[in-house]
C-alpha cells in the first residue's frame, strides 16, 4: 500500500463487503503486519465504524450495524450504480414528492470525485428517461408493512377496490411484491378467511394494532404468481396465445413482464399469463407485431375485439370481420 490512509480505505472497503475476515487474511490483503492491521481496526472504531472482533483461532473481524451511519466507501462502479439507481427512484412519486431520493442523490453527487462526475455528466446528457406518473407511493406505509410482515403483526387499513368500493380490511400480511409499476401486498384477509392481494396505492389509514399471528402456509409456490392472478385466487383464468413467429423474435418484442413464453416449434411459440387487466394485455399482444391467435379466455378475446374496433375507428375504417 502507498500509505496509512490508503491502507485504511482498503481495509474499510474489505470490511464493508459484509463477510467475516480472519485477521491473518486481512493483514495479507493489506500487505502489512497483523499488529498494524489491528491498529487500523482501532482507528476505524474511533471514527465510528462498529468493527466487531469474533473469537476463534487467529481471530476474525466484521463490520456490524451501528446506531449511526458512518461514512461509506464505494468503488467507482458502486458509486455510479448508486447514482443511476437514485435517479430512477427520483422519477417515482414517493409520498407525493420525490424528495427522499432527490436528497440522497444530491448528497452523493456532491462527493463524487472529478473522474466520476465526468462519467455521470456524460450519462445524464446522453440518456433521456420518460416516466408516466402513477399514483404516489406512501414510503411510510411500505416500511410499516415490511416491519409488520417481519414481526408477524396484524395490519388494518381502508381499501378502495378497482370498482371504487371502499371498506376496512384486517389482514395478516405475508409479502410485498413490486410487479410492473405497482406495489402489492399479499396477505390473509381475516374478514374473508382467504388470501387476497391489495395494491398499496389503494391503501389508506394503515395501522398496526400490535397483535401478532402465527404465519400460515403461503398460497402456491410463488407469491408473485399469486399476485399475477386476475381477480384473485381460484379465478383460474390465464391468457393463452400462440404467436406465429420464432421464440427469439417474440421474446425481444413482448413487453408484458408476467407469464411464461415457450417454443412450440422453430416457427411458433406459446405465451401463457394472468393479467390484472385484459384490456392492457390485449394491447401488449397487438404491439408485438407478429401474427397470433388467442386460445382464451373469453375476456381476452372480447378485449382484443374491442381494441381492434377502436383502432379501426381511429384509422377511419372498420375492423375486418
């Protein structure tokens, strides 16, 4: 190493990987003596980094969570990834205001070295991101639900269905799922005695009464698959579509995130999916731009026919048929 300061930064970078480090291995990585390495550990502790010593042959060290956030050390690639991620997060509406992500982004960009400032400026000038506004996400609700899920605590909230009906729900929360542009809560609805999914942007007045529950067996194999089911459990309706095009062509054009796409032969493939909106799925299938046929369900067939008529009317003609 070139000097004590660089050695300390290298030590901090190693500890921030989250693993346990044997003292001898750390000293070897730092190209220094075990005694000097232990002295550097003590300096980090004085600076507020909670470095824990683990007993054992030769001893080991790890960085644990503390009561405050000491300065973090990023590699160049990690710093760029963090800035890019925060820029995308700032596009989303959180509590009606992207202030949290914007604040973190400003703080991080202010401390970037000049070589990274140039890379980030180039990325910003050469990239244009278009984000359609969606209903704002309550970051506080997201966090409270996460804690309740982890602690197996009941939650209670007001909920507005897609048809506009409002009701109070008491739920055993199981998992939060980010699907497409929306967050969902999967939980056991105590009033309906069944599994249900709830869109977080339709939840209001969330409270955690403080009562706990014993977790149930989750529905099916995948919480994500359950959330993808249109209309909830037991609906059993999935769109089944056959594309007259190779799998590689369709895979590169299909924008729908859910479902499975598999080859039938070298010239055709099958897509099977659930959807929150058959109208949206009909549109997503049409823009793939290759011939296809719909095997079902009737709701998807009807939504596709309606879409075809609407497009034909907009183009000044009628749909064939």
